[in-house]
C-alpha cells in the first residue's frame, strides 16, 4: 500500500471522525499536531476495515481508491476486537510498522472508541480496551558528547557559505542548552522572550506552556541573532516570529531539520544518524551527567508530564555506577596475577 497523502486524508473524511477530532481539539484542547496524528491513524484504520468487509486486497489499485465517507455509527458498531487485532497484524507484516508506530495507532483507536462509548454513547463497550499495547524496546537515547557538541557549533560559525549563520547558531545553541522540542523552538515569538533575555515561554505537548530559562550562551546567541534578524530579508511576512526563513516567514520544522542535518554532515557527525530530537537528548544527558542536574529539575526543564520519561537519562553512562563497579573487592583480581600466584606456589613446592 502506498503512503496516503495528508491532502487526501483531509479531503476524505467521515462525519463521525470529524466530530471526534473537533472534540479533541476544541473541548479537550489537544494540539493541532496531535489531532492531525489522530486523523491520519484513524483514516488508515477505517480504510483497512472497509477493505476487510468488501474483501478488497490491500495490494490492489481498488484499495488505493477507498474513501471513509461511509463510516457512520452503524459501521462502527460492527467493528470487533478481532478486526482491530487484524489491522495491527497487517500494519506489522505488510506495512512494516515499528512497535512504536503500532502502539501509537492502537492508542488513537482506543481513544476514538472510548469517545464513542462515553461521549456519543453509540457503543456500550470499547472493543479496543482489552488489547495490549505492543511492548516497546527500551532503547537508550542517542546523544552528542560535549566535544562533538562544541564541534557542531564551531562548524556552523566557520561555514563561509552560510547566509544565516547567526540564526542557525542560535537555533542549535537553544537545542543543546535548553532541550527544547522542535515544535517548541519553531513556535517561539518575539513576545515570548523576556526583555533581559533571562527566559522565554514555549508551548509544549498538549498546549502546555512552560518557562525556559536561558544561560549565558543562549543570551549571547540570541543577542547576536536579534541584531541581524532582518539582514538579507527584503520582506518580513511574519514580524512576530523569532526565527525567520529566507522568505521572511516563521521558520518551519522541515527547514530546521534540514539545517541541522546539513551542519551535522559538515561536522562529520552524520554517521550517528542524528536529528533535532537527538539534540534535545544531548541537552538532557549533558545536564544530568556532566552538570549534576537533579532528575526532578530535569523533568521540569524538558516539560515531561511523567517522571518515568525523564528517568531514561539516569541510565546513560552513569559515573556513579561506574565508580560502584570499580569498588568491588574483586576489581583488582586479574588473570596475570592469578598465573603469577600459581607459578610461585609450584616453585615453593
């Protein structure tokens, strides 16, 4: 099955799905990005359910033409737990979805059916409620070392062809020092910044606002960028945005991702398969491991809602654990010492 474009998903919808999405956006105040993810996941789910009922092969051209306009209350009432499980199997075996991707889709499906039970009262029972979430692999986050981080920043400032190096340097500095999410950084407006450059306001997941405090490096980078923010721009279309694109608009997520990839490659770090989110991991790791920041403070800095999310950084190269192992009384027992001892004993005999 080819990937369905966002435009097609937006144009092809169901009144039931739209009511659910409006409820999440307006009533519950979920972010537009979260609601859009719900839309994409539910569209994929219902297309598969329609194909299942009409016995249409997911590999056929007919499958690509399926629309979800027919999804109404009666259609939803007929969906079973087995139907949902078959969809997850399909996403794993035929679409190659990762565990994390399947877990996200199942979460969207569970949330939708819960809405149909508790809010619209179309169903008496949630058919997805008892389906176990695919177990995710607890992979440790990748991050740059302090030396690699300095190398990345140096590469940006030494790039002779960069027209917006002050902007790019400021963006990467904020990532590495404050641990912001990509959407948070792109969403910063001039009015969000404290006059003394001591802090700024960002909007995180679930439209939750938090204050991010700035250190000397961030203040210096911001001052330098603000002094030349309008340089090389003939028409600023979004004067309120902090970071501007070459067209004078608020910089997009994709543009920031592209420039980070570009500088990582120039710094010889592309082999680590890094992304903007890995720079967030870098900030968190360096603050905890090198800066000695308390995990509870780190939770607030990163804007995590659960402490368990933050605690993953306590498992990365913990020096205290390394020291504890070195204090084991057997730490100095080496094979060379054992051989010497055995030889000496034989000579004594």
